[in-house]
């Protein structure tokens, strides 16, 4: 920690260097990767998101194939498309845009994606494989969080890591990755009693609760590495909506050793980890 406060964990810069490494890996292998994405319905925002994703992929050398299904698609239609992609030899990476139409069981569709093609890590088989230390595609936000912690060079073996938030797709996979690194892991949720007494002991603190400003300076051990996964829209100055994390940034910055900002932290790194999972899936023999 310096008098200027915590060192910023710059997710944007880290994601740019990750992307150039990925492009280089593909060049060196003389290969292109490919991501097959399923988008159901004609939601404008989702279509724009998919267009941006296609551009992001292209910049690294990943072809993007968008499979559009009509808004009226039912479970069988979506599941059928997933199974076709699972069976296609030239498809190595599959992702499913959300939300799915009302009445379609999202988790049931996700669990049909072949684990070795599941680049978002949403099939529960992949988290199971991660627990056993087997080769697996881990959810991108958890990978992003781990990359950012590793960037701080905090030795993880034996470190005390407290994760605030325990959802299946964010908090729990982060806990698994940190357990794999032989850290001492404490998983907290909204029922945790006296949260501050736990967070104050953390060498590594991950905030992934979806509660703006939840983590304040008094809750942070001086010098700790703090990664803010939260993405919350709140009214800012003049009533304009702004994006903030779960950490009271200016407050915590005075105490922490390292701190990731929102925006510009875990968000861009999560995108980079999706690209990395695609490249891993493409280059896997
Ligand atoms: P979720 O609502 O599914 O889970 C929230 C978890 O936090 C639960 O385990 C809940 O018990 C816990 N929690 C809620 N309030 C708490 C409190 N006061 N104290 C302690 N624990 C509390 O949310 P999620 O999908 O895991 O997402 C969490 C946050 O991460 C959200 O802000 C979301 O937008 C963000 N997110 C970011 C990325 C990214 O790429 N950066 C990706 C996914 C989610």
C-alpha cells in the first residue's frame, strides 16, 4: 500500500494483454477458433450485444456464428439446436444468450451443452470437474477474478480468502478455484452473521453480492487484495444512472493494498476469459 492508496487492478489493461496473447496463440498454431452462440427471440439489446461480441471475437481470430431462434421457440427447439451443435465436429465452443423465453427452463438447457464445448462454464458438470481438479471450462467471471488476484502476486497457498456472495455461477466457482489454489476459503452469503468480522481477516477479499457499497473501509484488512465483482446500476449525480460495484471504492482505496475498479475491472476480464475458453476449446486435441 502506498500513501496514494491501493494499487488498481486494471481489468481493461489486463484484458487487452490477454487478448493479444490469445491472438498470438492462434497465430502460432496456424488456426482460427470459432464460437457458436444461440440467441432466442428478437430483443434489440441482445442483438446489439451479439454484434459487439462478434467484433470482439474477430479481433482475436475467433469466428462467430450466431444461431437465431424465434421468440416463440420452446424448450425442445432450443435443446434440439444445442444437441446439433454438440454433435458437430467443427463446433468447439457453444454459448447461450440469456434470457430464454418465459417457461423455458434455462438450467435444463445449459446442462445439455457438451461440457468440453461449454465455454461459459454453465453446465454443472464443469464445476464438478473443477472441484476434482480435472480439465474443465470454468465460468468466465470466476476465471477473471482469479486472474486478477494472481496479478497482485498475493501468494494464495495458505492465504485467507473471503468471498462475499455464493451464487452458482459467480461466488461458488470462485471459492472452488481458490480452494484449488490451497487457500483458506470462507464463503459468505446474505445470512452470514457479522460479515465485517470475517472480511476484516481476509488477505484476499472478493465482493460478489450485487449490493452497491456493501464493503466499506472498516471491513477491509489494511493491505488486502480486494476484487469487486459487483455490477450495479444506481442513480448518480443529476439522477443519471451510473455503474458501481459492491465496494465503496474511494473509501476502501485508502485501506486496501490492491483494488479492482467498476467499471474497468472484472467486467472486461470476464469477456477476455470467454475468449480464452474458446481458444482453449479450439486448440484442445
Ligand atoms: P446473485 O443474486 O445470484 O447472488 C448474490 C449472492 O450474494 C448470494 O449468495 C447472496 O446470498 C449474497 N448476498 C446478497 N446480499 C448479501 C449481503 N448483504 N451480504 C452477504 N452476502 C450477500 O448474484 P450473482 O449473479 O452472483 O451476481 C453478483 C454480482 O456480480 C451482481 O452485482 C452481478 O451483476 C455481478 N456480476 C458481475 C459479472 C462480471 O462479469 N463482472 C458477472 C456476473 C455477475
